[in-house]
């Protein structure tokens, strides 16, 4: 007799139909699944069918009919499709839970093509958790189609099918005139060699008519429209200083002519306001001797540092990284003195300090004093003589940041020599220039420079020695080495970061931490980077400092990093795009409307037999047999002030 029944194993996630027969053979199971929503939705449909072969007796035919009626009784109402907007992220599981079918062999296809574990797979999908689910990001019209997962194990196989439809929504973007408008568009990352052709942008000029927009790279500062990130998957355009004539429908198409997105831009009239009600001074710090104010800033700076690193590693996945979070934080904090309204709130969020934390400037000054033994920090302001610089901003700049405002000179060449000379002087000639061009409309330049010099507490051998640094590709670079057969260091494996971490003591109460991922693979380095939160980094420091130093053979490459990250993109990722549009800087000047014209950051670091030397400058321009440790492969470094308990420099060495 055949017995067919339905059993609920997990009513919230999955219903399984069990079919068994006594003495029957040739049973075959088929399961089809479609889903109507993205990851996390409970609105999913499961369709099951059990097919088997019976003898010709009438009793067995009746059993088959009963079983069929039971199956129909429990069948869900319908099998839905996934519908999602362009630019979103979708994750599709192969089956309900990883524990349901342990050890299954999983394969995924998209419209009949195999999906691999890279983002260059068809449909922009890639494997996650050994294929248990696939991730599609960002979704585009090229992602539309059928995704099929087959999981095979000893007892049988499960086939799961998703049909993905990308909605062509007509998005409306509202922007106030005289600001910049950001219109988003995303390309599918389906190119096998990684080369990406820029999208084509159009504006509707009539019924069935459209005009091609010029989004090519333009050296002119007056370009009206430009791509935010040329040759990247994100094909967002910026329309600068929009006016009423810019309103209309904008269309984004791939280089092949496939429509990717359309948006309606609505331009609102510029509100009438003045700085008169916003030029009051910031409230004074009432907690100068508070036990909480200093930890707040310390923890904020660590969080800010890790946030910066996460953005930079996204922009530069295969390059060296180096930046000084204390320099970038200091210049944004300095700007905070003159910010009001929403601009002030945005800056506070960017540097990770609580809103209305009035002690930020007082604590920045204290922090600078604590780091003073080995880190020299200087700030400076250059301004146009026709600009009415606020007396409050002038006074507090001197008091908290040691920056005495200086008037710009008559010509751009003179100003460049004056500014670059200041930079070279404050970084001990580690960085000799920060600007190579200066607009005649420049009203204000804020600068911050830091210079670090620390000696190894335990000296390395000065005998010249060379070795090979092994890159991810397997290529070897011959480099001079820093080596000692019995060097005193603290070393431990930090599971939270999945990396071996070594602490090198430096003079002036500073430390150099080197994080070496488990294996010499890009995926291992990225895994460590993804886990570098402020909490994990502070836990790492506590764990390493709890380990007693011991003698071990140490080999490091001599390193010279000279890096200039894209500061303008970084500022936008920090949520500070309004600085380029219409910021409220009434605390700086009440008679001049300022917008950020340029932002730069340069950093330098050298590891030598003598110790560590580093420098950085940031600018904002407004215009108008012993144990061994060998780091001869890519690693991450943190230069840390033990006295102030904050990161001074953070970097990644992929090539010395």
C-alpha cells in the first residue's frame, strides 16, 4: 500500500511533502520553488510534486487519487515572481536552511549560464556561503531572467527556480535651484575582463525625442554635467548649480543602447534666507574636566578612522592605502567651528561625534598636546582679503587649533608658493606641495599637516639585507629588509580579525601594529579588512598588549608609501555632499556664500632600520627557531598613539 502524507517541519519557513510506499519502486521527487520578494520576506511559494509508478489494481488507483487530493489541499495559492527596482540588492537562497541538506553539492545557473563566485558572473550574481545563496548587486535590467539552483546529495536533489523582473520605475528627484543634483544609474558588472564602458545619458526634448548629454571627462572646472565615478558600475551623474531650465526627464542607457533608468528632475525655487540668525557663537564647553568628554572623542576618532578605511578600501581594492585619520578629523572639526544648521549636523555625523558635543574643539586641543612628543600637528587658514572673516571663528581658530588666519596674496603663483612652503615646513619636507592649481575665485583655504617620527625601542640590525616580497599574483619583488634574529615583540592571533598581529614599540609612547592575514590571498586580506570595526581594533590592541613580549626572528620589508587618496569622493561618502552645494557656514563669514571647491589629502610613511617616519597634510579649498614573524607579503598597518589612545596613520601595503 502506498501512503502519502504532508508533514510540517517548520511552519514559518518550509513545508515538506513526504511520500512513501511499501514495496513500491521508481519513486521520483520534484520540487519547484519561486519567491515573490527579496531576502527576509515570508511571502514565498513552495510547489512540490511526488511522482511514482503503481500497479494496475483499482485499489492502488484509488490511493493515487487520495494522495493527489491531499496534495492539492495543501498547495499554496500561487507561485509568485520577484519584482525589484533597478539598483537594489537581492539575495536568493538555494533552499530554506543550510542545515536542511548538509553537504549538498550546489550549482546555480542564470538563463542557462553557470554562475561563478565572482561579481563578473552573468546577471551580476555571485556565490555566497559556498553557493547556499547568490547575491545580485546592483540589480540592473541585465539581471532579469531565471535563476535556477540545483542541490544534489546522496538521497536525491532539489531544484529551486526564481524568476526575477526588474521594474522600470519613473523616479522623481526634487532639488532646490543653485544646488547640485545627483541622478543615479547602475551598470551590470558582466564584463569578463573588468572593463566598463560608461553609460549614455539623455534628456527628453519632446515627445519621442531626446538629446544626448556630454558626460565625458572635462578638465574645465565649469563643466555643467559630469560622471561621479567614470568607468565604474555606479554611473551617477552630477548636474551642477541647477536652474529651472534643468527640470525634465533624464534617461540613462548602456553603451549598447539598453535603457537602465529614467528620472524626472523637479527644480524648486531657492528659499530666501540670510546668516543673520545663524552667526551666534557655539556654546562653550562646560565639561573641560569631565571624565566622559575625553573618551567620547577618543572613541569617535577610532570609529571615524575605521569608517574612512572601509571607504578607501572600496575605492582602491588593489592599491596601497595610507591616510592620517587625525589630520582629516582635525580639519573637519576646524570647519565645524564655522558650520551652522544642517551643515553642522552633517559634519558631526561625519566625524562620529554626538550632536551638540560642545567640547569637541577643547578635546581636540588636549589630544594634540598628548600626541606632541612624536606627532607635530599644525593648522592654517588662508582667506581672501575681501572676505569678512568672522571674529568668533578667527579667535577660536587660534585658541583651539593654533591657526592664525593669513590673507591670500595678489596672484595665484604667489599663493601657491606660500601655501606649499607652509606644507613643506610643517611636514619636515616629507610632503613638499599640496596644491598645483589655485582658482582666482578662491575665498578660503583650510589646511592641516601632521608629521611623525618614532624610533624603534629595540634596534634592528643595520646590516644591509635583501629578500623577496610576494604579491597576491605570486610575483616576487626584491626589496631591502629590516631584520633581526632575536627581536623583542608581542605577537598573537586575533580571531575577530582572522589575522596574526604583532606590536612594535616605538619611542614617544607609540606603537606600530602589523596585521598579517592567515594566507597570502586577496580574499583573506579582504576578510580581515571587513572585520576591522572600531570595537574589534580596540579589542585587538587589548589582546596584543596582554601578551608578554618575547624574542623572535623578525623580517619586515623596508616600506616607502606616498599616497594621495581621492578626498573629494571620500567627503561625499562621509555624507558631506552639501559642502559642494550650499553649506551653511555662517560662523565663518556672514557676507560671502561659500561652497567647497576642492579637497586634498596626502600621506607619507617610511619603515626603515631606524624607525617610522610619516607625514600627512589635508586641505579644504572653498571658492567662490625562535618564533618568527615575516611580513614579506601584503599586510595592514596601524600607527597608534599609546598616550592619546587613537590611530595616527592607517595603511595597507600591497607593494612596498
